[in-house]
């Protein structure tokens, strides 16, 4: 009788083990796969991230292009300023009168305002009388004296661009009487100025006369 009880208990234990294993297997096989919506949500997030990265990249390229264009324009402008093109000289007036010239007085002078449009190169400054001399003054720079009494084979004065300049004409009293006509006729001192591009300016300073 005891033998039969052991068999029943063993059979019950085997059934219990088999039943437990079945439950465990059923639990493992019942885990559902990730729903499709989660994958779609992850894909949309990746798309958004890629679009944001693309926008940042395009923005960086656009900014870089603008900086490059700006630098090219700046270089072009600075080169133009560094190497100005020749331009005309414009005088505000071209005649001046000096009432009298006395040998015992300081040398009288006349000044003509010039405006340089560009950077003309002055190639000639000459006078018709030995008592007259002329020079150019601009931006703190002063040329040497030119004229009948200051002959020179070469005259080269580079004007500064877009800055006012002055043509100064000086009359030497010590030799003025040698040029002055007799009587009451005024004496005309003519100054000729030429530039490399062919511009010619004439100035006249008269002395004496009535």
C-alpha cells in the first residue's frame, strides 16, 4: 500500500513540474513584438533631426558665401582706393590781381584752389616771366618751385585723390622791374599747368597798371 502512495506522489510531482514548465513557456511566448507605431515614431524623429542638421548646414553655407562675397568686395574697393585712377583738376578761379610790387616789400603771392577728381599726375608747371614762380601744395606736401627761373627737364607731381590742392604763384620783387613795362600798363604773369592725361590749365596774375 505504501508503494502505491509513492507512485501517486511521484506522478503528482511530475504533473506539477510539467504544468509549471508549460506556464513558463506560455509566458515567454506571450511577449508581444514592439508595435509598429513605435518604429514609425522613431523614424519621424530621425527625419526631423536630419532636416534640422540640413538647415544648419545650408545656413552655414549661406553665411560663408556672404562673408566671401563681402571680403571680395572689400578687397576690390581697397585696391581701387590704393590705386586711384587719374582724373581732372578743377580750379575755382584762374585770375588774380596784385596792385603793386615794391622792391623793398616781401614777395607778393597768389593762391588758386584746385580740386583733384581722381589722382592726376602733373607733368608741367611753367611761367612766362622770370620774376614769377609756381608750386603745388596739397595735404601737407609741397613741391619745389617751377617757372622761368627754375628750369627743369622733368616735372612730375602726383596729386592725392579727392583732396583740395593749391597752386601758389610768387612774384620776385627784385627782378619784377625788369619784366614790368613802362607806363601804366599791367603786367601779366601767366602760369601753365599740364597733366599726364592731356589736361591744360592756364592761370594769370596781373600786377601794376590802373
